[in-house]
C-alpha cells in the first residue's frame, strides 16, 4: 500500500475532518440510526419475531444505504470541481490515485462510524437471547463492504459532474440496478429471451446474494472478492473519468 | 529555471494555446498579459500540471512536467485564479494540510506554516474559517499556500484580481520581496501592475505570444509611449478578422 502514504494520509485526514465538522454528517448519522431502528423494530417487528438474531436489522441496510450513501458521497469530487479547489489539489505533488484513495477511505471511515453506532442493537439481542456471534460479525462485515461498494459508485458519479444533485440521482440509479439485478422479476424478465449464462451473470452482479450469505455468517471468499472488485472497478473508473475530464 | 517549450492545448475543435515558448530565469518577474480568453490561464494550468498539454512541455527547474510530473510539482508554488481554498477549514488547518501533502511533518510542518503565516500577514485570522474572510485575506491565504514550501518557481493567476487598492499594494509588495530568489510568473490584465512589478512582459492573444520584452521596450512600440496603446494594437487589432472568419 505504498499509495497510502504522506499525501494520501493528509487528504484522508482533511476529508474526515470535513465530514465531522459539517452538519451534513450529523444529519446523516441521525437519519441512518433512526431509519434503521424504525425499520427493524416497527416494520420488521424485531421483538415479535421472538428470535435473537439481527436478520431483521441487516436486511434493511441495502435499502437505507441506497439513499444515504450517495448523499454522503456526492460532495467528494463534485464540490471540488464546483469551488475550483480541484485545481489546487491536483497541482500539489500528489497522484490522482492517492487523492482518490484518501477520499474514499475517509468517507468509508465515516460510514463505518455510523454503522458502529448501531451497537446497542447487538447489546439488546444479546440480552434477549443467545445470538449467533458469527452471523453478527458476518452481518457487520457484509454491511461495511456493502456501504463501501455503494460509496465507490457514489465516488464515480461525483467525479462525473460538478452538480451534487446529478451525482446523487445517478448514484441511486446505479445502486438500485446493482441491488435488484438478482431479484426474480428482473431475472424473470431476462429469462424470456436471454441465455441462461447471461441471466446468471446479471444475477451474480447483485449486491443482495452476496450480502445475504455474509449476513448468515458464511464468510465466503467469493463474496468478499465480489465487493472488493466492485469497489476497485468503480474507483478505477472514477480515475479514468477524472483523468479524461482534465484532458478534455 | 522555467522553460516552456512549444505548448499547445486543444479543447475539441478549439485550439486554445498555439505554440507558446519562453524562458524565465531566477530573479525575474514575468508578466503574462492578455485579454480574457487569450489562453493565459490554460497555459499556466499546463505549466503547473493541472491540464496535460496537447503537445509540448515545460521544464520546471529541470523537471519535465509531462514526464516527471511529481518532481516538477514539488518545485512549483501555484496560486490558481480566484484563489480556490477549502472554505470550511481555518487558515491554520488549511496551511497544515497543504504542508502535509507537500511532505512536511511535525515540527518542520509547523515551522513552514508559521513562516508562511508571518510572510503573508495572516496572524490575526489564523483560527478563522476561510469562508468568513475578506477577499484580501482569502487571496493571501492562497498565496501563503503557494509559498509555504519556498518553491523555486511561483506561478500566480491574477493574484490581485478583485482586491481593493490597498490590498493590491500589499500583495505587490510581497511579490517584489520574493522576486530575487525565485522565478515568478504572474498573469494580469491590469496594465499598471506590469509597470509596477514585472521585469519582462509577454503579451498573449488568441493562444499565441504576440510580444515579449521589457515594459520599456513594449512602450517604445507605440508613438504615445503608453502600455495601453500597445496592448490595444497587439490584442484588439485582429479581433474583427476573427469574427468575420
């Protein structure tokens, strides 16, 4: 990780500070916590299920992230372009990769902090019964990777425009596609005309299947590799987009 | 110390910079003069490594900005147009950030930052968020960022734009102070500024250099001996031709 040295670390620290000093961060955290709690307890009837597990908690994360992560990511590059600070940043002795990684990990740290603040539900579950520890760890790991994947999408759309609203909308649309790609109505629609390998291929793109198995506590290397490759691919594309916009 | 070699920039069908070449030695303040849209900013953005040139390159203290970008960037201090800064940060946080990206740590970082703050007279506002500062202070924060690492080459895009006459005086005095040890290139469309601080002037129009000389040499080109008249004939003369074509 030679990339993540001096300059990238400086960008990381700056971005983390930018999050925690802005009111957006607190709005984000409060909405995230209230929304997940509401969905878990009131919609999924956590107590009435009489099961000491966190399925009814984690099952909502893909949907909550779908809206909230693009909101947290949209400023990353769009703001730099709008205010012109991108010119300052990219004329400092820093590579584009270092800048991208610094920003990405800063935003991911912020999302991880929001996720960590859901810890009371773990305490609640442990108090009520004897939950499967592996499933909880897997659930949190899956949720973290999922947020990273959404974030990488948001980073890409933020690099594409100077308008944060456009970045948000594009990011939600791409995220939504990745979310529902494996859903039966979508695969069913494809199955009418597409060959099976294509249907399976599209379904394998879905966040859901990979997130589901992690949530059950199954740490499959393929799921980890899936999320890692989505993140790497999106960040790489963001790099290409930023490079091209400079050259144009 | 700064050598610009046949820089070209094309934005799609627009050929914005067409073969700009010049050399600046240490101790020289070079004024980049030209109407808006002449290609001043684009040229500076290529020299500082923000925009990749379509052709040509620049050697910054011997480092090729195209081939050895990072090394060249380390030699440059750059104040972009309108001095973009992270508004939510305080002056101190911002300068520390720039120092860290430039590789200074701990005590060395703090010493650099303090020196830049003193040099740019920012002591009073060091703990203030930049977005709450007046334009003059904001511009000086941008300048502090540019000179923090004591660069060999200082490039400033319209450093006095939008400042009041007093603030302009302060910034010009600072530039003059630094002039001896550095290569300084600044763009402007204020003609009096050229007279006040520049040892040499390059007039650029439609992406090409149309004049290169001392302010006195340039003035001698016009019967009136006024820089304004020279500027008009050099840059306005062919505008109708462009509109027809």
